[in-house]
C-alpha cells in the first residue's frame, strides 16, 4: 500500500484500485482499472504501482501502464508499453522507469 496524507492506496493483483481513509478505514472509492483495457487484455494482473507527480502509475504483466487519479480513483490514461512487465515501476530524477521481461528499461517523463 501507499500512504499519502489522509489516504491509503491499494491496488489488488486483479485490478481494483481502492482508496481508503486512513483514520476511519472508510472506503472512498474502489475502481477496476483493468476495465479500461480491451476485453482480451483484461485477463492480466497488476505487477506493481507507485505514486508520483500527483498520479498513481500501475503496470500489468501483459505490458500496460495505467495512470489513475489518487483523488477519484478513475483511470486518466493507459498505454501499451510492449513487452511484459516483471517488476513494480520506479521513479527517479522525475522519470518513471519500468523493467520488462526482455530486460528493457523504459523511461517516461
């Protein structure tokens, strides 16, 4: 999980992005972020996620980057990055890095 201010952010392996109020445990929102992908691509799992620049960045085992709002939980954008992803994304020096199965490291601003 990621804790930021008053909220806790969790993304389950099957794609539910859940925002929980830290003090009360109340669920603020729960959204299936995989639903934005094409039907054939929805049978994947979330490999990892990270928060940066006011967004939640999630990566899937079949090679998608999904960007969600930490306020509403809604998907703002998604992108096919090619190769299957094997680990959670990392942010360093203002860039998002993603390691893929074919040992490619992709960097995004």
